């Protein structure tokens, strides 16, 4: 792990926590699941480019998927 990976993990984890709280409070499943995934996936992805691409896709998912 390098500094960039740790910083991006912290950044995506912060977004994930926000989505998790919003999804739990509103009872919305898509932000809840995206929030949990955003908080967990940086532990398993070491490639920086892949980390950024997955993180951006997960951040954008609740905007495009309405259930």
C-alpha cells in the first residue's frame, strides 16, 4: 500500500459512510449497499486506476439507479 491508495481509500470510505447513513435513514437500499461497498472495497483493490474507476462508478450508481 502506498500513500495514494490509503488516501483514496479514506476518500471513498467517507463517501461510503455518507451513503450508508443516508440509505439507512431513508430506507433506500441502493445507497445503503453502495455505501457499504464503498467502505469495504478499497481493502481488496490495490491497483490505483482500478480503485478510482470502481469508486467513481459506485459513487454515481445511486444517481442513475432509482429503486
